[in-house]
């Protein structure tokens, strides 16, 4: 299913979706939403070739991080669009002490940041349509 066809997701729906897909589909959908370069960063690799391999025959080492990133990306894309979802991952976020979600996912253990990232994503996803993009 293409990201633009994903229905609006609550955090529970986004979690169920990300956890139910085969990892190859997680990578494909995340790549459609965020781009291969961003998926490579989240996956902890330096080449997008690895991302392509994850969609076919190779298992990513950080599959749990990719699933979590898809969960957040679908929550955000459901209330915004793909470009705004990408911007959310790249932007300094005041709900994360001005940290950048993409760099947090790359550099820190998921167990240390998962709650903070989910809280920031929930705040963003709950904003009124057309409201300020403060997160």
C-alpha cells in the first residue's frame, strides 16, 4: 500500500501497521515516506544500496528502529504530507529539547528515546489541520 493511501492513524493503528508488515515492506513504505537517504541514516548505514537490499533479500540490523520510524512517519503523514513528515524528522524539535529526531534515531539506543519521540509525534499529529507546524 502506498503511503498516500494510508488512512489516518492513531498511535495504536500506526503501531499495529508497522508491527504487522514484513520488514521488506516496512523499508519500502518508509522509503516512500522519507526517502532512501533518510532510511539509510535511520538504519545506521552510509549507502542507500543497503536500503535497496533490505527490500529484497537482506535483513537490516536495526529492524526495530525502522519499524518505530515507520510508526511515527505514518502518524505524521496522516495529518500532514510526505514533505512535512520529512521535515519533522529533520527539524530541531522543541518537544525534544531541540534535538533532531533523525539524528536521535541514528545515534541513540531506541530504549532511551522511544518515549520522547512518540510523545513529540503525538503532539504533532494531534494539532488541528492547517494549524501551526510547531513540532
